[in-house]
C-alpha cells in the first residue's frame, strides 16, 4: 500500500524507503494483497476487525524502523543509526515542553 508521507519528512529518505520496500517485495516474491474498497471507518464503528494500524506517534514509528532489518539494510545501518538517534532526541525534546493544549487543560487543576 502506498500512503503519502507526512510533508515534514525527509523526502529523500521517504522515497528511498518506499523504493526499498518495493524492491524487497519483488525480491521476496510477495503477492500483492487484494484491494480494500471498504470504508474502514464504517467497519471500525461496527466493531469489525481492522487491518494493522500505522504507528501513532514518532516513538512508535522509530521503534518500527529499528525492528525493520530489511529496511535498515537497504537504507544503510549508518544512516539509520544517526536518523534514529536524532529523531529520538527530537522526541525527548518534544516531551520536555508543555503544549498550549496541555497548559489550557491542566494549569487550572493544580
């Protein structure tokens, strides 16, 4: 499945990852799954089983990347190591700040 990457991504890394995933599928002779023409939001509302979800935050996405050995091999371990290190630092910095939403929601409680 092709999903457009977030526009804040490194476009070169995103294109390289998409190409690596496609080539890995060809190398592994993976069969393409059947197309999904259903409204998945309607399935969710009905309580039906859903396909696996994409990571919901940067930390989960980084965990998924660090577990993806074929992708790391394709992109290069040195690149992935530095990318993971920088993005984990970014995630830690994000959690050291207080968003406006958090301030508005919680400041009056304490």
